[in-house]
């Protein structure tokens, strides 16, 4: 017989949405446990950049920015129209826009310090709040708060199966290392906050494509367990084919000093003040280590003429496509971005950045030379460049020669010809890399209503079952920066409130 434990609320997953849900439920007086399959809390939330977009926050007020949730709701639609033709979940979008001011205020009250807000078009006002020193701050402060109000947190506890009695979800079976299965009973309800399925090749293959299934996830623990457990009870996934991903620079071998700063409220408050009043050059140095580490190379590089070569010096794909899936199948799954002197000069100053945190700062070629020497290769000839990259020089020279002379599309089996793009011929030559294909996250969440209850195929709430964050994305598009974290914390808090108030459930 499995051991049984009883609670009011069981939260499955200890990332941003799960911790927010647990705190909200415990604040209503519920006995709450968080089951987290990893040895540590955090999930994708802790790996993220940490940007959250919101209106009517203390930061906006301090900067004299007059803004409203209604305007935010309208601007989110503009983002969606830029990126996709599919419809958003307007009811949930309204829930998000209306609750974001409260969410950011709440995070601030727990000790999260925000730099900004900064601008991002087509937001009509600056709305991007940047957590200092990064997303770790959320988990640090949420975990402290959860523990201080008596939330039980069990790590190394992987939920396996939801338990149902008389049509109502009443608990969950979970595994612990070396132990027999354990049952956590939930008198009021279970909240699924297990994140996305970017690390589940089977789900990615079925819902997206084989190429995406083969690309590595940023978070190897995002295995879609919440979606899977709910599907077993008749739930459905919306926007299952949507994902974020592409080529990114590999992480530095040693984390930067910024990423090691403890995210304590007072230290970050001082840092924030310093950043607000320091000369731009100092602010720039502060953010560069971070900018050149976690962000993707701009797609404009390829439009302007840069090419991708693999570690044996071959071109292998049409670089102009948004996601170059072939990258995953190259030797060691890596490639380099090749530029000549003319392109290098162009990408050394505004408006041609190599990577950016929008509205915050921009990184140019020189910033990579200063901050990421491990990614930076230079040679006065292609042969010298190849030696710096550790690849066959004759092969690299032949690849560039073939590219430069291929005006028409004469090689249908291989990568497309150069076409209208400029030749790569002016020394010195540069290579940035390695880059690798990553799937950041998938957007397929369970269908939920405005009370965050999980819906079945006929859009009826499954009693006792709630979902939040990526697991409960409910058909929201969340385009632009800072809306995924916004949804994780907002939906988590709301699910924690609704689960403790059974009216209408
Ligand atoms: C590189 C990167 C940068 C990003 N930057 C931003 C940004 O700046 N702004 C923004 O808005 N969004 C950003 N995002 C997206 C954002 O981080 C996520 O959408 C958000 O963190 C999801 O939160 P969550 O709580 O739903 O999931 P998670 O934070 O992933 O938490 C899920 C937790 O559930 C646990 N779990 C899973 N299965 C089980 C199980 N069976 N039993 C127990 N526990 C389980 C996992 O281990 C994990 O800890 C970024 C994502 C990436 C990858």
C-alpha cells in the first residue's frame, strides 16, 4: 500500500507559477504542499531572462508613466498580429492584463527589485520590468515567502498520476528516489504547474515536427507531465504546435560575476539605484556580460550576408530561414556565424546589433570580443580564421569560394546560392560561435477557463483540477517579451485563490 498524506491543496511543479499558486493558497489559510521533481526549485522560470511586462506598477509611477491595463490588453493584440495570424484567447488576455499590475506589485513586496520599465515596440508605453540580477530573484524570494507561511516543499518528488473519485480530482501519486510510490490527497484541489514539453521528444514529434523533436531543450526537465496527466482525464491542449527556439550561442564555461550576486532586496536596491544614476558606459559594462551570454544572435546578420558553417567547414542550410532545423543534424550539433570585414564593420555599431535585450542594451561585435572571447574568432585570411576555429582551412576556403561564385540557384540539393547577398571577400574574416539549436519552450497549454480550471473536450471544467503557467497557457499567444512570466505568476496566484474558494466549482 502506498503511503498517504493529506492536504487542502497539492501543487505539482515548483517553478514560478507553482510557487505563486502555493503562496496564494496558503495565504487563504489552506494547507499546501508543492511537489517538485528536481532536487531544486526553479524550473524554466529560473533559467529565463527575467523580464515581465506590466502597467500601473510602482516603477511606472516613479517614472511618471501614465498607462493602463486596457491599453496593455489592446497592445498585446498588436504583438500577436506581427507574429501570427491565429486568434488569441481574449478572455485570458484580459485576465492577464488586468491582474499584471497587482502581480508586479506583489513580487516587489516580496523583495524582487525591478530595473526599468524599458521600451518595446509596439507597446505604446515602457512596460518591460527587468528583475535584478535576473530571474533567480523570483525563485529566491518566492521560496522564502512560501516557507515562511508554512507551505511544505518536497523536492525529488515526481508526480506520476492524478487520482479521481466520483469524477473529481482528489490527489496525486508521486515517486521519490528509492522509495515506494506515495499519495498526496487534496481536499480542495490539485494545481498543475509543471511547465512545458520542450524536453519531451514524443510530444514534440506528435504536436510539432520531427525536426523540433530532435532539437535540444533549454530545460531538460520540461517533459510535459502536467499536460500528459490531464490528457488522461479527457483534457485538451491548445496551440500544441507553437514553440520558441532557434540558434543560440552556447553558454560560457564559467558563469559571469553578475549571475553570482545574491538577489537580496537591499543589495539589488542599491544596484538599481547605481544603474539609474551611473553613466551609460558603466551600465553598459554591467549588462554586457549577461547580454552576450543568454541572448540569440540577430536574424539580420544573415539577411545582411553572414553564413553558417559547421565544424567541418561546410555550409549546410538556407540561413535566411527563421529556424535552421538542419543545425541539429550537423557534427556535434554546432555551427559558426561567418562574417567578412565589411559585415563586421556594419555590425560594430547601431543600428546593427548582434544581440539585444530590447530597450535595455545592445551588443555589437566588439562586445563579443571583450566579453565572450570563447565565441570570438578572427583571421586576416580565411586560413588563419579556420586555424583559430580549429577546423580544416582548405575546406572553409572552398566553402566560401563556392558561396561567393554561386549567383544563381544551381545546386538544388545543397544550400541555396548566394543570390542577391553580398560576397564574403574583404579581410579580416570573423566567426562567432559555436551556436546550437535550442527549443526555449513550447506554447501548448491545457485549455482552462478564467478560474484556471482545466477543461475537457466539451469545455466543461474537470472538478478539482486547475492549471497555471505554461501547463495552463489555455490558448494564450503571449507574444513580445515578458508575457510568459507575467502569465506564470498571475495565473499561479489566481489558481491558488480559486482553488481555496470552491464557489461554482
Ligand atoms: C532562455 C529563456 C528565457 C526566457 N525569458 C523570459 C523572459 O524574460 N520573460 C518571460 O516572460 N518569459 C521568459 N521565458 C519563458 C518563461 O521562463 C516560462 O514561460 C515560465 O518560466 C514558465 O513558468 P512555469 O511555472 O509554467 O514553468 P517552470 O518554471 O518550468 O516550472 C515547472 C516546474 O515543474 C516541475 N515539474 C515538471 N514535471 C513535474 C512532475 N511530474 N512532478 C513534479 N514536478 C514537476 C519542473 O521541474 C519545474 O520546476 C524564457 C524562457 C527561456 C527558456
